[in-house]
């Protein structure tokens, strides 16, 4: 498989961009090799600049629910572009998309923004403004975008005040961030026992997908909702990844809708943009109406509600029917079965964890992974070997063991056959790497 043009482009990119990429994981540092520069996508497939074709299980990190370049979405976008790319005024598509989000989810109102990071940042600001408190509870291993106050990881002890997770974030910025082990209700209760009157909100991924897929234990999210309410704090459910992806109404459909609890605020992204930069945050009307211009909490954005992005998102959600999710779930189950059977046949210790249509493979672990510490025990060398073999055979996977796999409505028999054919050799490569053999 030739990578001549990708290599040349990567060399050029490193001269003008830090690390040669515009988002770190794309650099392949966790798996090695040359990042592939993609030229176009169609359905379940990507084609790189060297002409190599790959069945895609990344899907632009989740948004491509229907597959790449779905005809209905591209037609709607082309028509929107012809009408103008940005107005800086209200436009009908943003109203229609907001209505679609409210119709599917437990929120009363939404504010559209341009990225998941912007959504979580704004939701935190709104929670602090609404409660008139400063402290924020988050969980180790949960990723909420590169918001300064949320780039904190876990330390030792049950309740740990967060320290910056990256240079460039002053300690004082994260001084009000309390980082707790995920799925640990006792730790949450301890934090509120000590700091409850100062805590503005708990923010959690509805089902974390950036430490591998680590689903919440039964009742965990419900308990967070109850504890927050008891102490006058808000629960922010981050559904940037899971929203309209794990299930039609997001992961809330899989637990909150069943258990009878509702988050105070929810963040959305990825699928709702149909592949364009679009995100949102929403919640109870009494909270959302604290936002300017209705209330005193300021938030704004030049490209918020962009007519092209909202058109793409609306076209995607209109096609995301209950029947589509049934098909996605069936495809996800089949991919998981194929992968697990191949790894088991090669003797690779692993565990597959899922939330709705989303899943990931935990490498070198057999027991359920319930938190960040458990996820960090993964055998990343085994995954790197597996990834490289799959890539060489035309299967594009997340370039990190700590990411989620995504399927789309376009993953057909050809895509699954390609996957199945590549798995035996990749599983054997992973087995050798796990044993320390070349």
C-alpha cells in the first residue's frame, strides 16, 4: 500500500502546523506510522490521496451516522450554500434544527454553538450563573473538550481538587474543579458532604467514550441527578458524542427515559451537525432563560446557528428514524461479534464494551472496565499492532486504544466482508505484540 503522497503532505504540514495536524490524535503518535490524508468519502468508505480505499469505523469521530456524502444531506447542503454561507442573522434552518433537538430530547430550549468544547464551556458558565456558585465536579477520564477548567485529571484520594492536565492551564483555573473516579457514587457523596454548598454542577459524559467506551453502572446517572438536586446543584449530561448516536434520543434514552430522571442541562454535537461544525446546549426553560438576551449570563458566537451547518444537521436528523437505529444496532452487534471472535481465536485477551450503537475494545483486560484507572491498564502495544495491520488491509480504525468505534447506515455487506477478511491477520499481530514478539 503506497503512502507516498500522504507522507509528502505530512512533511509539508509539519512545517506549517504543530505536529502536522489540527487535532492531536490524527498524528498517529499512539499507533505509529504515517497519518493518511483523505481525499474523499462515500458511504462507509474513505479514499486517501494515494488512492487507497478503507472501510471507515471512525466516521469523523461519530457525526457520519448516515455514512459519508449521503445524497440527501449533500443535496440539502448544496442548496443552502447557494443561498449564502453565513448571514450573522437569525435564519429558518436554526429554528428547525432547534425544534428537532427539543422534540427528541428532554430539553425545553437549546442554544446553538459551533463546537462541543463551546457547548460544554457555555453550559458550565450557565450553571455557575444560575446557581451563583463556582465549584464543578467532573470525572477522571471524561472528556468535555479543551475547556481550561475541565482539563483536569484525577489525583489520589476519594475527593481530589483538580490539577491542570496540560501546560498552559494555570492551577488557579482548575482550583474549583473537583475530579472524582467515574462510577463512584460514594466519592460523589463525599465531595458534596464537604463542598456541597459551593458546587454549581456535576458534568459527566452520558456514557464516556474517550477512555474507551465505559458505560455508566446501572443507576449511576440517576444518582448523580438526585444528589445534585438535593444540594441545589445542576447535572450537566455531556451528549456531544452520544447524542443521536447511542440511540435516537441519545444515551438518555437508554437510562434516564427508563429510570425517570432528567438532566438539568445537556450538551450536543457531532451527529446534530451532519459533519459540519455545529453543537448545542440546552435544558430546563428556567435555566436557559438566564442566557442573554433573556437573562444576565452572556454567551455569543458569530457562526452560531450557521445556515449551512444547521441544514446539514436537520437533513441528518430527519433521516435518523427509529428503523435506522435498529439497523445501526444490528450492524454494531455484528461488528463486535466479528472482532471478538477473531481476537479470541488468536488468544488475545480483550473485552468489548458498548453503549447503544457505540462500542470499543478493551485490550488485555477481561473484567468490566468501570473507570479511568481500569482503562489505563489496557495493552496499547497490542492495539497498535492490530491497528497497523487493519490499516494496511484497508480498514480505518481510531488511531488510539482509548477511542470509540462508530458504524453507520452505509456499512453494508461489502464493508463487513472487508472487515472480516482483515481480522485474522490483525488479531495474530496483536497476539504477537501482547507476547512481546515482533
